[in-house]
C-alpha cells in the first residue's frame, strides 16, 4: 500500500487570530492530531487553548518531558547531548555573524547609486555568497548531528528506545508543530 500524500501548511502566529482549525478542516484532516509544542519546554503541557481550538482532538507528544526522562535515566547521553547543543549554539552564533555581514552587503549594494549594469552582477554575487553561507551552515549542522549520532548512537540506547516505543500510536496521526515566536 502506498502512503498517502501529506499536506504541509505554514501558518502565522495563532495566538490572536487562530486559523488552524479552518486550515485543518480545509485539508481534510480527521481524527486525532499529534502536537509538538516546540520551544515551550517545561510549559509544553499548557496546550489547552490549542486543544479547544481543534475540538479537543489533540495528543500532545510531550517530547521535552520524554527527553527529560531519557536524560535522567542516561546521564552519559545527557552530557553528550548538552555538549552537542553547546556546539550547535556556538556554530549558530558564528553563522549569524556571517549572515548579518552578508545581508548588510546586499542592502548596501542595492542602495548604491551606480549604473544598473554594475550593480546587478554585484548584487547577484552578494546573493550567491549569502546562499553559500546558508549551505555551509546546513552542512555544519548536519555534520554536528552526524558526529553525535555516530558517537552516541542514541536510537540504540535503552532509555531512548523505551521512550520512542510509547510514541508508536502517534505515527498514524496528522502532526501539528506549534512554533512560538
């Protein structure tokens, strides 16, 4: 049996003008909806408004809570993950430095009072440099994740396996990731 195609819908902030329920209905989602409240961390269970908006048919996967339990039962994994996160934050910080400089260059080139025949290729080159910075960033992030997965093998650890096993029923649910701004 071939898996059914999934709709990917990007919505803006939902707090003051919720449109999610209408969108869920429009794309034909029925049944329970798995929810990841990304970024809420300790507050991830505070999803009552979201649940009510979707007719109380959400299942909060509580990934932060699950991760806490895994880290408490596997201190080595917790420490290695902490180091990985620190490395990712450092990389993100340097990426932002490079990104800001590239965006400033694009803005300054676009605002220069020079001939279009001179500005256009310079602007194209600046945009290419920006894309290269993004590609470098993505490659670095992938490398950091791959190093972590290779050295720690998280999916082979007992604590992770038990936590993932409890998520199996959610595989069949549509997924809604709530991103805060």
